[in-house]
C-alpha cells in the first residue's frame, strides 16, 4: 500500500510493514469491569435510520456531552475533543491530546457547547491505548453511552462529533467502512519502531481531522462505538476522502473503568520479542536477545507454554498473521488471564499451543 501514511489527527501514521516489538507491549485491558457505573447500552440491535433525519436527532443528543479540550504549556497549545462518560465529571479523550499535562506540566481547559468552561485534571492516561480520563469539578452532566462495538457491521451509519481544526460542535456523517484494522498511533516525538499504541480499529469514511482526536464516533442508536484517533493519508494524492480510525468502544470501556477505579491500566502479554527481518510466512520470534532483553521472557506466558527463540507464529486462534502488527493487535484484543491458541512452526513441524496471557501495568 505504497505512499500510505497514517495520521494521528495531530500526527500521522498507519501500520504497514514489519516492526520490532514486544508482543503484549502496552495494550491495556482491566481484570474487571462494571464497578464504576459507566452508562450501559440501551439497545442490542443496530439502528435503522430513515433518510438524514437521524443525524440531526443524534447530534442534538451528542453535542451537549461532547467537549472541546485545550491544553496549554509555556505559551504553546494543543486542542482536541472528548466526551462525558459519567455524570460526576469524568471525561474521555486521547492520550496524545493531553500528553503534555499528564505529569502536571500543562493546564487543561474543557469547553462545553453552552459556552461554559472548566479546568480539568488527568485521572489516568495510557499511550498504549491512546486513551485518557479527565475529571472536572462538576456534577449533573449527561454522559454518552458506550455501545457494543462488537455488534457493529461494515456499512452501519455513524457520525463523528468534535472540534476539527478548532471548529467546535462539528458533526460529520459516514459509515463503518471496515473493522479490525491494525493501526498504530505515534506520539509527536516518537519514531521508528517505538509506536505509542496499537489499535484494533474501527475504520470510517466520516470526515475527521486534526482536533477530532478524542471525540466520539456514534451509531444510529446514539451510542458511542469508538473514540476517533487517527486518519490515513495518501501522501502522493495530497489529500482527499481519507479513512479515519477509532478505538472500539468495548476496548474504551474496559480501559476507562480501570483508570477511574485504580488510576492506571494493565495490558496482556505473552512475553516474546519479534524478529523484524523475518520475511517468510507468519511472525518470527527473535532468535537471540535484543538490547539485553531475552527473545522469550524466562518464566513468562510464552516460555511456560513452550515457545522458543526462532519459532514462527503463523496464526492466533486460527486466524493467520503475517506481520508483527497483526499479531500484537490480536493478542491485545484479549484480557490478561485469557487463553489464546497460537499456531507455532518449529522447523518443519507445525502445532498449536495454548498460552495464558500475562499482565503488566502500563507505564
């Protein structure tokens, strides 16, 4: 897919090609959920919009709960979007929107559609999922509902709400154009083989631009099915109708609930390093240590399951993988403690191994 670069809505980049990585590097899912009272889905069926009327109806519901976020530090500013997830002042956005404020080095202002503003603090943030939870000193807010992203289908209508290019209260419409897209989002100063996060993304043709980061992607039921995070851009074309990417709502729900409850998030690991130079079928485990790190973590999930340096992982739960990106995303679509079946090739022998995913705390 030559010339395709994926953009961060603030920065740009799409995962194409091999990269070296620790499978299970920060991809967060909590051990438990449901304790923090996020609003639950009202419907287990997809909406049935008629004409364009549904767009205005959903927009009227979503706009008061969608916020404009400004982060200022040393005279410089970053803007983005977010949305209310609890009536007692919890707001979700992207990590990359508030990155400079995570350690208290910047000031965050949240603006509502009625013109009111509040100062916000970071409850917790993870570059690994590109998600952050903010808190303002306000109650009685109307949260948006996180829907079931596993229930959406290609072709379903959606709208993106946010503040593209600082234009607050903007709404665009489109469809879900693909599911399970392996996408990486890099921080502005990240480079090479050190991506900030991997996303098993929802792809949409609803127009999103810089400033939409952290805003909701909403279905015809008025429920959030994703958090807008990135957009693909073909550098050779100079622009056009670039597809956007959103973090699936089910992933968002797990991470947000864990951050609200504990202030941090965890992610599943299998504990291997990948060989970036492998160009055959599947994804190869490194044959030797890399920068002092062992190819297979001693006592880790992969080691306990019998995976060895140089083995090639050709499938996860029966689904073929051909790039490190695909493998990482497939693993991170699970929770710590879940079991996955990896199809391993050792020499000419191919066999299945069940691996119980480990857990690490995101830094």
